[in-house]
């Protein structure tokens, strides 16, 4: 009887240990018992997220790597065209999306932390031999009937769409879509479009990377600013995703206050002289 009693005690103790290991959060507050990686999708936005030697790299990737490691969350990033990434978000086939702006129609699919990972400043980029003044407004671009390059399915800003509204559901005749930023910059360099609207950091980084610094420059005036963050997919089946979202935001704020955020940016953004 004593032998049976000891076996029962041992069995219950082992069972209790298994329960603790499976469900007790680790030292940083997030459980470590996930069976798969948290999947993040991102559009190619160098120097924030892009592929380098077959791997995801950039400012946003470094930030996520540092924060998720601290939280004990194993993750992977897939760099995809935005149209394809969005379909995966709608279907709940991924868990988060990096460098996503806040848009009302996206709210039913994405949960947004309040803290921005980065804030953009959008400018018009132009061929150096076509730039005659220091600034270019929507009104001036429209008046001169300039062709403006944009990325398909990107949201931009209300002010932009008010200046270049759709006609009977069709894209404004002043706008021309492309799949990505690199394609737009190549078209700009070849004179197939007159302007390309893009974030200042991204545009400057890409023209340097593509060896187009002698051909392309930019106007000084900021057309609009908007915040970008990592948003979490509401249809995702990943365990405790809301808890991860809340912790990610807290750790992001700490990273900014510590100065490490600025150090990560400096690693990727090098000041270059104006043209």
C-alpha cells in the first residue's frame, strides 16, 4: 500500500511539473511552449525591412529581433509584395505585419499598438536635370501635368488622394502604379515618370544602393507624415497574441528611451550630402 501511495505521489508530482513547464510564463512574462514561430510579413522597404543575401534585414528587423528575443518569442520574417501579404493577413495565415500604417478599413483585420516603430516624411523624388525649384506641391504637379509613380495598393495619405482622386473607380490619369520602390526609381531615372512619392529615408537609401545618386534627387518640402508600426493579425491562431502585442509596445518604448533605438537607426542610415 505504501508502495502504491509513493507511486501516486510521484505521478502527481510529475504531472504537476509538466503543467508548470507548459503553461507557466518564462522569466520575461511570455510563455515558451509555442510549437511554431510567430510569422511576420513585411513589404520591402529598405532600410527598414528588405532581403539581403537571402535573409531579412534592416532597421525594423533589428528592432524586432532585439525585442522578441527579450520576450522569448521565436519569429520569422517573410518579405513579400504588399498585395500578397495583405491576402495572407485577411486569411489569418500570418501573425503580424511590419511597417504598417493605420487605415480604417484595415482595423477589422489588424490590431495596432499605439507606439510607432518609425514615422515617415514623404517627399517627391525627381530626376536631377528636371528639378528647377526647391519644392513641388500637389497643385504644381497637377498644373504641370506630371506623371507620378506610386506603389500598387499602398495607402499614402488622404491629402494625396484628394489631390489625385480616382475617376469612375479608375486610377487618376496623373498616377502610374508599380510593384515596388525600386521599379519606380528605375522608371524615374529613365524618364518614364516625372515624380516618385516615397518616404525620404527609404528614397535616399535606395538611390544610394542602386547607384542613382548622380541621376535622382528630391524636393525639400514634406508632403505628409505618417506613423508605421508592427500590427498583429486578429485572425491569427498564435497563442496569447494580444499579450505579446502589449509587451512588444512596452519594450519598444523602453528601447527608444535607452538610446538603443537611435543606435540601430545609425547602423543603417548614413548621412549623405544634398545634390
